[in-house]
């Protein structure tokens, strides 16, 4: 393998311009607590998509939209036969999301486009900045739905048929904001994604850049416990079949299961619908989700078996009917060695302290890694806080991440022609 060329450290992004675009788009879906609510394919998502298209066109790009609503802003290269080098992430957020998760990855890409245009730099390959639809999985499960479909993991029919908790289908939502384009899937020379770490390590170690070597394994489940509705005053405790009580025991079991595989395992019950949800009715039915993760697929498989045993035991003990379905699995991902080396080298060239990390969160890059050489760049976030309106990162760190992204992309371009 040939060494990547040393980045020209005098070519750097405009930190103020990048920060200004973060602030400008943070008005779209802004929450009272300083975060964002920009659920996939909502009116707010439509507004930020329109903003992104206009900004990319002003930076000299054409913007194409595929049949899943993924947006591709392309800056031509000298050689139109080369597949584009992509910079991608997402502009959708959690219901009480922060201003950085996903957003900085797309806006840093935009800043790279603006800088290349301003500096009159021609690349050999086209550069493509991508806004992937519905990364979060907050409105339509699973997460990374449209990048996964682009990568051939899901069929378009499967993606279209996903429904939100109100029963609205993905394709209906896509059409309702006019976000459906044409075509699906094209070759990429590489894919890079800048993201906040969403964990505490970089901040604790005072490092600016996380060189992301992979993404941990994830499984999502949907479960329903069914007991019997009953009168809160007249049903004796010994006769109750309380589905919410069973769910409480499940939440405790998921917590213990993850703790039993410390320090790397995590387990979460994050969504719960208690029925009929009336203060003087013993709850007869509860729908809930479970999210289990571990860096090692084999350990996650063991956790899956323990989960099934624990839930069956609880259901039997409490006289409840259980339905449990694994709805999604995203196996552990190992990113491309050459892309990782270019990120590491770009960080070193700028003198940014860095370390290798495995991502705890899922990312579009996890699926794009199946179809193109891929890696990610992490920057610190305050207190490791994410999926929280108080999510925070500094202008300097975000700019540092964008500089690493820029030079990793340029080194990839050089290697393509090398
Ligand atoms: C996406 O944010 C995930 O990791 O669940
Ligand atoms: Mn994200
Ligand atoms: Mn997220």
C-alpha cells in the first residue's frame, strides 16, 4: 500500500461560516430547550431539505434526489467517469434531539464544497455531499433506513411499508413533503462521515479527533405483553394480570442483562405504549421496544438468548401473553483501512490529538461501508451527551473535524488517480 500524501495544512475550512450554517439551520425545528425536533419527512425536515438544496446549488452543485428521498449534492470533478467521493450524514433528529447529531456531518460537507469552490480547487473525482433520509429511526424504524436501502440491505418496498406510530407509511410521508425523487443506488469511490462522538471518551482524554474504526452490533426488538384490563379499585392484587408490572420487570431485566456483559454491553427500553393508559384501569396491554448493543456479534447473540429466556420467565410468572419480535439487526462493522489511515494522517498533519474509537451509535456509514470504502471522524461533545437537547460541541472542534474530513477526501482523490 502506498502512503497517503501529506495534507496541505494551509488549506482549512472556514470555521465561522460552518458555525453560521449550524446556527442558521438550528432555527428549523428549534425547541424551547435549545435542541431540535426535526423528525424524518416532517414539515421541519422539508424545510431543512429545501435550505440544504439552495445552499448546495449556490456552491455550484447539482442536487439529485433518489426514490428514498436521499439528497446528493454533486460538485463535478475533472474525470466524470470516476464515482464520486461522498461526504454524508443526516439532517433528521430525535424528538428531543440536539443541534449536532448528524447535522454537522452534512454541513461540514457543505463547507467543504464551499471551500473548494472559493479556492478554485478541481478534484479528479466528483465530490458528493449526501443527506441520508431517516437516519434516526425515531419516526420510522429501523434506523439508517434509506442508506440501508441505497446499500441494498433493504428493498424499496420494505422501506416504503415502514409506518410511524400513527400508522403513516414511509412512502406516504415522502410524498406528503414532495421528497421522493428517482432512481436508487450508484457507485461511490468512498464515503466519509463527520459526527459528534456521542460518548465521553474524547472529552475525558482531551483529544480533538476520534478515528472511527467501526460500529458496534445492534439489535432492535418490538414486544407486547398482554394481561387483562381490570378495575383499579375492585380487582384484588392476587387476581391481577398487569401488563405494565410485567413490563417494569422486563425493563429491570434488560438493565441487568446489559450490566452482566459489562463494560461494553448496553440495553434500553425507550418506547412504551401503555394501554388503555387510564389511571383507574389495571393496564391490560403494553407495547414496548428493546435496543441491545455490543461491539462483538457473538456476545450480542448470547444477550439475545438471555433476553428471550428472561422475557418468557416474566410472562409465565405474571400470567401474561408475550409476543417478541426482533425487528432489526445491524451487525458489527469494520471500516476501510485505507480510509481510516487517511483520517489518521489528516489529524496528525493538523497536530490534532486523536485516538481510535468504535462507535456506540449506528450511522449511515455502517451500511454504506458495504458498498464503498468508508470511515468516520468523531469530534468531542460536552459530557458525552447526545440524543438530548443540551447536546453541545465547540466551533473549534467541529472545524477541526471538518478539516480532517476535507483532507481525507483530498487524499482519497489523490489516491484514485495515483
Ligand atoms: C442512531 O442514532 C442510533 O444509534 O440509534
Ligand atoms: Mn447521527
Ligand atoms: Mn442519532
